[in-house]
């Protein structure tokens, strides 16, 4: 564990110590679920050409434990993890398996009716069981920490309060095999303002800025004829990006629940050819159907344009860490069989950036699964 991680963990332990002493007067709440899924993936290696098709079996567990004292303070402990095994790989002789584990600790303390302070610390690890790995899905360890302030804005409330959150965050990620080109450290800040308009209608405005530092990448210069110069020599200044994100989100809860969002992103990089603008649109719809079915539609589109000629640079695109996507279409049906069990079928189509900058792969995933909520 890095020196920064040890420091963040020690600070959080000190922060939580007073709350632990009064735990006997508080209440605990616990939720958990277990999910088994079978998938067929027609491009499991996220390749531009010669995709590898495979079947996947997943088992995943999620547990959330919360402790609170009448709304004055709250402690949350969350864990999610699982095992994934590939089989039936086309063109590959080996079976590929991986473990993913993620834990989060969060704490919030209410100072008065209008102000609350909080913080989180999270650790995520993805590990392949042997030397085999898909290059787009390298193993990694990531640490996140954040502190935030929650404000209830009564003067703007009228009949319903508005709420603001401001905070700062830090993260570091180390990859097992591709750390020189993709490992990075992030420092940033964010603000969000939420306002409820009528019953079940909420609008949220957000802004964030993050400084992303790549210790293993040197900057590219306009005169560079070979883009790989970014990874040669340690005398070049390191690549550093400043990512601005301005967005708005609208949520409507009803017989048909809808969440729509838009964000504008500007990445200002000191490396030639890596600055870009993007418009990002998202839409999610939930609807209860006859026979006890729940239908979900999710779509996301990114329109991205580089402000300078973008180099065809392998090692400066994107690695799949399981959370971000550029263009997605997802359809999902869920049926509750009992209060504890449900089954689901899912189809997803993805068009995301590959490991090569500004080159996009496509894939389709077909899945069936069973969920258990004890």
C-alpha cells in the first residue's frame, strides 16, 4: 500500500474513532445480495479486428452495512466482489479467470440542520488467476479518497429545499502489466446542486475539475513524427491533463421513471494531440410491465472531437476498469419469482475506445442471471 493510502486510512480511523465509542446506542442495518450470471460475449478482448468470442460465468456478492444515531451521524461499510471465468474462447487455448474485490468506508456527521461533513475511502483490486490476461482488462489496484460538505439551502428552497454538495477527491491506480502507460494519479474537486420541483421531479447541476498525472508518459510535441516518443526517455515533462466536466441531470419518478443527463467535457492536456471536447448524453427508463416484470432501458452516447490532430497511439486510449463507457445500449428484464429470488435477461451493445487512442471497438453481450436477496 502506498504512503498516500496509509495516510488516508489513518486519517479515516481517527475520524471514525469517536463514533465507534457510542455504537451501543445506535442501530445497524444490513443488506446483501448474491448474483449468478451466464454471458455470451462476441468480443471479449475488445479488439478492433479478429475479436475473441467467449462464454462467461460470474458469481458476485454485494453487502452494505450502515450504522446511525438518529440522523446525527452515519457510518457505512460496503463490499462487492466476485469471480469471473471465461470458457469456450475462440482462437485461445487457455481458460481465463479473474477475481474483483472492492470495499468502501464512508462517514457523515451532521453539524446542524443545514450542514453535514463526510468522507469516504475505497479500495478496488482486479486480479487474474494466472499469467493469462486480456490486454484491455489488465489487473489493477486503485485507491480512492474524498471529503465533502453537504449544505441545505433554505433561502432558495421556497416550498422544497435545495441541496448542495462540494468536495475534493484523490485517487491512484496501478496496473499489473501496463502501468507505465496507463497508471495515473488524480486530484480534483466537484460541486453539485440539487433541487426538487414538484412530486418526484429532481434536477441536479454538477461541475468537476480533475488533474490527471501520468508518471510513465512523457508529453508529445508537434514535431514528433513517432507517437511512441511519449514513452521513451525520462527527461521529457510528464503528461498532465485537466479534465473539466459540466453537467445537468433530470430525474422523474412515476409509473414510468426517467433519468436523463447531459455533460460537456473539456480535457486540456499538455501533450500535443490529446486535448478534446465531448458531449455526453444519457437516458435511463424504468417501467413495470404485466406479469410482474420490470423493464429497464439505458442508453449513452458520446460525441468526441480532438482539438489537435490525434495520433494513432497504442497505450494512450482506454483500459476497461468496469465502470466507464462511451456508447452503450442496454435492455434488461427482471422478474421477481419470490420475495428473495429474481431472474433477469439482459442485452448490451457497446462501442467504446480501445487501448489505441481514438479507435473504437464494438461488442454485444447476451446474459441471463438469477439474484438472491436474503
